[in-house]
């Protein structure tokens, strides 16, 4: 079996798991928040920029510099008023986003790898502050190189790591 067929079989198997009841419930009440309105606003701005980057990569578009800078700046601003326990994760998000912004737009694979580091940092923030998890989904793709998880708003995988090669490869995962 060639590598592409193996990947398709793996993704089809994972998708079947979702169809037959393996998805997580989003009906839980929102978690209490330790964030100020200002910090929450900055992190929501970062989340919007993250989602724009994810969507671009899912469409095989690697020109994400402006959104990566927006994400980095919003995270950096959030750090000032964030609870002390959350500051390291937000700082990592800002740093990873700045590194992503430094890459050339003609290096799609490099941008995707750097986005994996941004995803790892964003998931750390979401794990440390459960109130931010509401209406967000985490997906994981076993075929992705590097970090295999990402966050998105819409249900149903839209894979930023494989883009148009395997757009729906991924299963819902934990934060």
C-alpha cells in the first residue's frame, strides 16, 4: 500500500470514529474565568488572528505574516494583565507567533511547521484557562509532521497541516 493510500485509510478510520459517537460534548457550562475583560479581549483578538492563519494554511496559502504579527502583539498585550500562572503560556504564544511572522511566504512547509509551534502554545493557553475553550475545537492529525494538533472554531476538521492534500484529516481531541 503506498503512503498516500495508508494516510487516506487512517483518516477515514478516524472520521468513522467521529461519526459513530466518539466526539466530545460542548454542552458543558462555561468554566469560571480568572481573566480581566482587557486580558480576555486581547486573547480573543489573538484567537481571531490564529483562526485566520489556520484557515489560510488549510487553503494552502502561506502569506500569514500580518496575522502572525497581530497574534503576537495581542498576546504580548494580554501578558501584562494576565494572571501570573498564565503569563508563561501567553509569552510562548507571542514568541512562537513572532517566529512564524519571520518566515517567507513561499515556504509553505516551514510556515506549517512554525504554525505547529503556535498551536502548541495556544493549546497551552486554552488548557490553563478553560473559560477560553468554549466554542473551540481541538483536532489532531496523525499524518502531520511536527506538532499534530490545532484549534478551530467550526466543528469538522479543516486541516492546516495538510491543506488541500487531505483537508478533512483529523479527529477531535482534548485541549
